[in-house]
C-alpha cells in the first residue's frame, strides 16, 4: 500500500515527544529531506520537538489562546478529468513508461479520493489535529485537569468544523470532564477568516506572475520519465507537454494530503519543484503577511483587527475571571499568516521585500494544521506573562525585548500601537 512517506518518522517524533524528556529535533532549513514541503500551504503538518525556555520561577500556566488552520484537505479540481484523459490516451497507445504508469495510477487514486469534494478534510487532516491536541494536553496536564471550561469556535467551512471536532474530541478523550463548548456562524467567521483586500491584488498578482514566468519547467526530463516516444506522446495527448506538466503538478502538490508516496513529485526536477515553492511563498507573503509592498494594507484588514481584538478581549476576561482555561479557534491559512504578522511573530511578521519574500520558508509557517498558540502564566502576585508558539515551536515577538516570556501589558500596548 502506498503511504505518505513521513508518517512513520512523524509517529516516531510524536512518541518521543510524549515522554517527559523529549529529545530536541533541529528545525530543517530546506525542503531537501522532504519534498512534500514544496507545496508550502499544501504540505502536511510536521512536528519538530524544539527546546523550550524554562518558565520563570513562580509562574504557572493558566490560559491558552489558540488559532489553528484546518488540517490536510483535498484541493480544488480545476481539470483533473482532462489530465487523466490525456494519460489514458497515452496508455491506450502504449506510450507510458513504467514510471508513467505508476504516475497515472496515483493520479487516478487521488481523483477517486477527491470524490468531487473540493477542500474536504482528509483522514490525515483529522489525525493532525488530534495529535496537536494530544501534545497540548500532555504539555499542560494540570491546566486541563478537573472540569475547566474550554471554548471552541470555527469558520463556517466544513473542513474547519471537522478539524475543531477532531481537536476537541482528542482533548475530551484525555479528560471527559472538560466543560467544552462549540460554536460557528457568520459573526465568528468574520474573525476566523479574512482575505487580502481587493485594492492590493492587481499589484501583488503582477509581481507574482512576473516571477512565475521567470522559469520554464524541464519538459525534456519529464517526457523521458513518463513517455516511451516523445513525438507520438505529443500527438496522443493532443496538447502541449507544458500544459500536461501543469496538470500533473496539480495532483503532485496535494499527494501528501492523501498519504501518497513521491511518485508524482519525482517526475519533476528539483529546480521545477523549488520554483513552485518560491512562487507560492512569494504569493502568500505579499498578499497575507507584513510585506514591504502591501503589508500596511493587509494588516489593516477588518478581519485581522477583529481577531486581534477577540484574542485580547478573551485573554483579559480569562485573567479577570478565570472562567475559561482555553479559547480555541479554527480557520484558514490566510488568517493564520495575517494575525501572526499583525502580532509580530518572528518568521512571519518581518518587513520583507518581494525579493526577500521569494526565499521565505513558508512551509515552516503555513502547512496544513498550522497553528498559533499564546500561553499565559501568572505568579502569586498576579503578574501576567505570555509566550508565543508557532506550529508548536517557541518563538519571539518582533520589537519586544526580553522574550520569549513577555509582560502581557507590554504585548497589548505593542499590538494596539500605544
């Protein structure tokens, strides 16, 4: 059975990090050891056990504010059947190599699993959220002990609701006494999801398209891997090889969500893969993050401001009343990037130029099930500290000294521009 190649290593990490003294794992600096990352925001979640700075003496965690992107999903079908028809014609003509046959079979599998449902959470997507929730519970067992109140809200989109169900279901399996509530709706949608403003799109798309045109995929290598006879193949598929490559790439970029092996990815040379990665990273940073070109517009979007206010308001209420120990929000990659940028999360909030954004390692920050967690601590004197995690990795906030533990009042002032 074809399986997503990272499942076993990931499970090993989950098991090792569930022990009391997990061994830190270096965060990778390239996609070379895992080409599934090339999709950036279509890459399955990876968990890295990283070192955590000890909590200052006398402080204990009491509240968690969480925003999580939905888990691995199907993609949008913009012509799967047409691509498969071309491969079927080549197969009928006896023009597929052994590698081409394997690729065709895998695309058929993905098409069947897609089942006509765009953006549907896959079993891997639900598993990602269960694992994240399990690690959160294991990290803060006292916070989730007894029958504390936990509030979960979601985007109205089904993949987010199912992700919320998987996450909270795991928490409840660990402690059935949790007082859990769930909600979704249009008012919640306003702060669980937001798009880049229309006014910035023409300028952003012009830059993205210019970069996309700067590279031509290696069709010679592709044809040699897939077809036995290039001339006959061109006639059989009834169109350009470049368009067939684009269609094949649309399957390859989502193969990991369906736990398929690298058969489709390996049809492309590494430079083709990395160009797609860079163009996707550029697209995401320009349109969703604090880019030099469009950051001011994106950060001022109403949905971003509403989410920031929701985080602050609910945290202040938790500090004042202790009614909830966790607020869990489930939404989308655009909002995760935008709020992380707005908060100044290191790695996402930098003021990058378009040239720098091309090299931004987006796969580290916006995979499926990507998440932002704010953990609040207090001491006997009532002083409040907060620490930020991006994809379960401890990080710092730009422009604030003495991290990763910050005085909550200082963080609020920075976020509100006071």
